[in-house]
């Protein structure tokens, strides 16, 4: 196996968002091939590609305006502060901020049916919640379609008659409502429920008389349903032993322009599989030409053609963009992201495994085994995902491949509390974070020790965001377990984090109080699970990485844990990126972070 530098791995292009023209002949997408995510236009007929933006910030494509791709809508924040605005590229190549309001978050929702305007979410009026606003591109006129002072997410039908709304009671109980704007009548879909139900809205039909949504009302997993706004009947469209969609995605169900097909992903054992339903016949399309990759994101459907674009990868295949023609059942890859300097056979595919936690619960995980010759034993790192409630999935990760290429095994754990494995598993860590889920991560080490290629004396733990918290928790509450810990913008003090949740999270604040703990009434409990207040127990080398502009996990969280552990004389390495937020988006920063992470692992493990 050939050794590669992190620079070579980062030359694999990463695609982040995609849009397809009405006629399905052009695609706009964002790519980091120049160092940060910018917009490119691809003509599918000629394969001509043009770069359309040149920003140092991360750009997300929203939609075509001019169907030739000369004018389009995109979103961008400043330095990762998450206060995104919506911009337009005009046909003359100039750019304009269409939502120039300071200290407010604007999120693109969808284009209107006329094609002359679009809807977006705005917290300008109320920082906790998002109104639906319509913007007429030609006149510049803005009008609030729905004033929201209560609901988590809201969607509007194309005729603006109906508003669908969800409201969280807890992370396992989300109510679903439909408002008739003309009559003022509000109907709760599951008003007679006797147990907790989670529902997510995914949008109205093109005919505006049906609402598509996902719910676990019928079992452990999220099924796809429709609600008839006239008859108030609920119809099950699709269900299986896996979730339809992904819990952290705003929209998971897509309808073609003629209403003939529904496109939706199914989260099947950490792999996202695309399903296409013939809405008239009620059957799934059978097709084999779609690439055998494991994870799909960013689905975008054309307005006039039965085509959709999407981004796909798997653990050993960097992301690429594909266009699927439903009528022809043909799928074409339109990008080639892998760095030609890298032999794809040198990349590592994950293996899906399960191990038993101490109380007998089976814990799913993804095992990455480096290419090993002979009986050589290797060091290993346990990876913990973000969230809480996230999921490790079978998608490409340059950081993982760089570590694997340097002979380090990885076990990515889906501890209890992870999404994708049913509602009971998801709820199993409620108000037990840093306890039940931490036990799973500690028991993951015992599983690693049963593998004959692992050096049992060289096992560490790392993760970002909530996974960073779990890393700190492991070092503080199970101090004899791991050799090292790498905390990537993780929480050290739940009291502060929960008290300073960004205002635009709305009801998520109360949901997290219920899920983690209430800082106003459970301060002692939150201190008991906060690593900062137990830092004296940390005994092994620690690395911390942080973005200065992070609005979710404030930099002081990392500053304080670093200071406390250093004062004990424990080796601590601290890396801060001044131009990043919650997640490192710029290629140069990703390169520096991964270099330092590997150096730290090799130095102390």
C-alpha cells in the first residue's frame, strides 16, 4: 500500500450542495477544489464547467434563477457564525445580498411556483423562531407569509393556503399541525395519540391537497405518510425496519414536477438508499443502474423533467455528483472527485459490526481496518459522532482515510442515543448522557481488544461536537481506559452550553433541557456530567481543536478545559482556527488540523 500525504487526500474534491435546472440540462453545485466551497455550473450536454463564485467563505447553492445558470441564489455566512444570508448572482456577474439584515439568520426554503420569487425562513422579527417570507426577485418586494412564534419548522403549500407545522415537546415527541390560512382552522394530525410520537414534515404535493410527512406513529421507525387536507385521512406510503430520511434533514421526500414519482432516502443500517415510488401505481421502481454507493445527500429535482441530481459517496469512495433520469432509469456520474494520485484500492471500506455493551444491549458500529501485512498489530481510535442523536454512516471521510493510511484502525460507534436504529434505542440515553452512552464507548474498547490485529495498549478516543464532549467525558469519568483523547470543539461545561444556546434554536432549547438537563433546576446534575468540573481526573495526553467563531460550543469551553488540564502537568495541545465556526470548512484548515491530529496520535500512542 502506498503512503499518501494529507494534502493528497484533501485534493479529493468535496461537493456540498447541488441544484438542477428546470429542463434537467444544467447543474449548479458547490465544490471545494479551490480551497473553499464555491459554485460551479456544468452543462450536461457539452460537459463544459465554469466557476461562478469566488469567495473565501463557504457557499451553499440554493436554486437556479436564470435556467441557463447565469443567475442563481446561494447562501453564505461569515466565518462559520451560522448567520447565513441569501445572495443572488445576477446575469452580469454581480452579486447582491437579498437579506441584508445584521444579526439575523436567513435560510432558503424553496422557489415559488411562478419561478419569479422564492420563500425563505427569517428570524429577524423574533430571534427564537423563523417566519416564512416571500421575496419577489423582479420587484424586490418582501412579505411575511406566516408569522411564527411557536413552531420548530413550518412549510407552506404552493398556493399558500396551507401551513404545516411541527412543535417539539421533547426529542421523542414532536406534534404535527396543519393550518388553513384562509379559514384560520388548525388541525393536529395525531391529536388522539396515547404515547410519544415523532413527526417530520417534508412538504406539500404539487396539487397542494396532500402533506407528505414521516412519523414513527406506527412502530419503531419513521415511515412515510400522506395527509389529505380535505378529508383529513392519513395514508401510509412506505415503511420498513429502517427510517425514511434522516432526522437532521429539513426535507427528505421529493416529488417530481408532474406528481408521478416520489423520491426519498431510507436510512438502512447507516447507509442511505434512494427509493423511487410510482405515485400512481403505488409501487417502487426496480433499477440496478444506480451506483452501488452507500450514502446519498443533497437530492435536487428538476421542475420540468423527471430527473434529479444528488451527491453520493461511501467509506472508500469520495463524493461525486450523479444525475438520475427516472423515465430511462439511467444514472450518470457527472464529476470525478478522487485525486488521480491516489489508488482507490488503497482506501479502506468500513465493515458494519455490532458488539454487546455491559448490560447486553447490542451496539452498532463501523469498523475500519487498515491494510495490514502479516501479523502486525496496530493502534486504534474510537470515534464518537456529534449530536447528541447523530449517527456514524457509511460515507467518505478524508480524516479517517489519512489515519488508516498511517496504520491506525478506527471504530466509529453508534452508541445508544444515536438515530437510525429505532425510537427505543434513540431514547435510551435521555438524561443519561455521559453515562449510558459513555459506557457504550468504554465497552467499544473491550470489543476492539478481541480483534487480533489491535494492539490493546494503544487505543484512544476522539470526536467532534457532542463526540468531543464524549471524549472529554471518557478521559474524566473513565480515566484508566484510553491512552489519549482528541476533543474537536466539544462541550466541557453543560451549564454554560445549555444556558447560552443560540436564540435561533427556538424550542430546541427546551428539548435539550429535557434530554440533557435543565441548568436552572439541575445545576448539580449537569456539573456531575461536565468534564470541566472533573478535569483533575484526566491523566492522559489531550488534544483540543476549536473554531473561534463557533456559536454552538463557545471557544471558552475549550479554553477552560485546556487551562485546567495543563495546570495538572498533563500534556495538552491546543489548536484554534480564527476563521472557523462549528466545523472546519476551509481546506487549508482541514489540512493543518489533520496533520496535527496524526502527529499527536503518533507521538503519544
